């Protein structure tokens, strides 16, 4: 509890400093909304010509785009500091974090706040909401609870992958998070139904870097569409697994860290 | 001229020094190619849509990929940081024209980009089958269009990067540009799939020259006359933007504040 309270206070400090730059926020928010609008125009134009993509309708693919945007948004808004990890390692600046009585990984992730995450959370939620409104899901209390659990798991997976791929910088010692960024982009593949990809890509997105558990599998289970829909039930397990691996990679990496000597 | 050649060579060497960054930087365009190839393969498996067959769409996407990779090395981020840091002051005292110097730098990396395009296109064709090459007038127009794409893309990136003189937030400007270019150039989806009014607007915008024009000529979807018109539009935008960029640059310099130095 204390950890969570301190985390919000750490973020709050950055939030206050961001409020100083109002136009910055407007530009970033405008740009991210524009990106989602372009995605929606693309999907609408595509599905105007084809009713279904491997059994998936416009609204269900829109939900997958929304799920990826939402997970990305939470990662940016609450855990953006991870993306500065490479820079801190390269400069040997992690020393300050190591001497404070608070988990190092949390100090790293709270070291920045990406206000663009806010607009992605909003647009992503709207896309998921619109998709659900056009689906024939039979809502029972148990299903609502499960949907919430799947959503939380999906976000945990995205944040864990972010942490693990950024922690690779402990080994790469590059000053920019290029590797993590490239993997983040691979995650964009999960915005489409996994079934359209060749087997090798399915293995990558389903097992090696389980981006498909952010969007495709949970939505396939909820909407009861596509083959192997029961796999969506594994989403919470995938989340626990990802979080564990991310923590392990970070701990291992931290042991390799060499200070610049402050 | 010699100084510009030196800048071009330096840009290529810098790109080669950071090989991993170079490859990872291609990520977004490559991911989009993979995703769109997979989507269209499924969609077009049954019957052609809007006159696009699967082999044609595959060729379209490969041209879009090539157009997306050209002039992408090192470009905007470096220029943006130099403006935001004030290092641009050092560029100003050099006896070269700023705009031409940046253009020379983007030309420097061109051969590396062409090599990368060759590899990806080769691998894709090996996995998915060949494409029909344009012949005669079509081939000549395609080459002309791809050549014009280089200055056109440079100028669009250059002008949008000059926005750094007005805002600290280059990231937002870059994201907005990428989104607009992706849609209006036809890189995300061929323009004929868009609503008619949007397709027409995009067709005459400078962005169509970044993907749609060379791709349509490559596929032979426009005849020689139409193709010539599209290439002329490309050329027109290159000229407008080249001189327009000079006006923006003049206005931008008046905004420049450099601390110390």
C-alpha cells in the first residue's frame, strides 16, 4: 500500500511539472488522437469492401486496435520512465536509485510520465467500448468480472514486456532504447487477428513475445470467435509469467550495472 | 559542391557506425509491411477488390515499403535536437546553405537504404512469389517518380522539423506527420479504397507522391498520360516545397534564441 502511495507521489511530481507546458500536452494529445483516427479510417475503408477478415468483423478488429492502444496508454502514462532506463545505464546514473529505500524498477518506471498515454487510454477505451456495444456478448456478473480480469492482465503483459525489453539495455549498453522500441513496434502486429499470420509469426506473438495475449486471445474468448478461443482464459497466467520474467531480467541486469563513479 | 559531398559521406559513415540502430529504426515500416501483406493475402484470396489482385497488392505494398525506407536514415531526429539544443547556431556559421546541407546528408545514406530495400524485397518475393515489372514508358515514369520521391520526402520531413523553432515538442509533430503521411500517401491503404472526397484531396496533396504515384505507375494502373500528370504534380510540389521551405526557414531564424555559446 505504501509502495503504491509513494509511486503516485513520485508520478505526481512529474505531472505537476508537465502542467507547466500546456501546449506540449495539446500537441501530444492531438498527435496520438490523430494516429488513432487514421487507424479507424483505415479499418473502415478496408471493411467497407470486405465484411469479415478470417471471421473477424470491423467491430472486433477495432476492439483489438483499442486493446493495444489502451495497454500502450497505461504503459506511457504510469510507467514511461522505463524508456529512459537505457540512458540512465549508459550515463551510469542509476546510483541514486540504488541507495533509496524503494524498489529500483519502480523508481525507474516512475521517473517520467507520458501524458500522451492519457489520450491513448481514452481513445483505446472508446474503441473497445464501441466494439463491445456492437457485439452480442451475453453479460452475466461472472463475465463482467472475467472481462475486467482479462483487461488488467492485458495491461500487465504490455508493461512487463516494456520492462523486460528495456532491461535488455543492461547488456546492450546502447544509450537509446532501440531494442525495446523495435519490440514495441512488433507488438503492433497484434492489432490484427493472429490467425492471418504464418506459423512462425504466430509462435513469436503467442509465445516468445506474447503480444497476442494483450488483444487477440482475450478478445477471441470474450467474443467467442475464431479457433482456439479458450486460450484467452490463459491471459492471467500469461500476465503472471510475463511479470515474473520481466522482474527476473531486471534483477539479473541490475547485477551487471556498473556505476560511472559519482 | 565539395563540401556537400563531404557532408553526404559523413552522414553515410555515421549511419554505418550505428548499424544496429539503423536496422531497428526500420522497424515501423517493416512491421507495417508484414501486417498489411498478411491482411491482404487473406482478403484478396477469394477475388480481387477495387481491381487489386493479390500479386498486384503485394507489388503495391513492396513499392510502399521502398518509399517508406528511402530518406529515413538519421534525418529528422538529429536536426530536431540540434535546433532544440541550440547547436544549430554552429550550422549557421558554416559557409554552406543550411537546406542544401541537410539535403546532401539525406542523399548520403541513400545507397545504404537501397541495399536494405533490396534485401527485404528479395526475401519477400522469395517467400510470396514474383511481381510483374513495368515496361517501356511505365518503367521510365516509375524511375522518374522514385527519383522525385527523394527530394519530396526530404522536404516534407525538413519543413515539419522546422516546427522545432516554434515548439519544444518534436515528438508530437513527428507523430502527427507520420500519421497524416501514412494515410494520405496511400502507404496504409491504396487511395481508391478511401471515400471519394478524401481520395481526391489526397491525390492532389504532396503526400500522394510519397507512395501512391510511384506504386500506381509500377502496377500500370494509370496510362502514360495520367502517369505523366501524376509525376508532374510530384515535380510541382518539390518546387513549391523547396522554395516554401526557404520562407519558413527565414521566419524560423527570427525565432531562434541560443543561450551562450
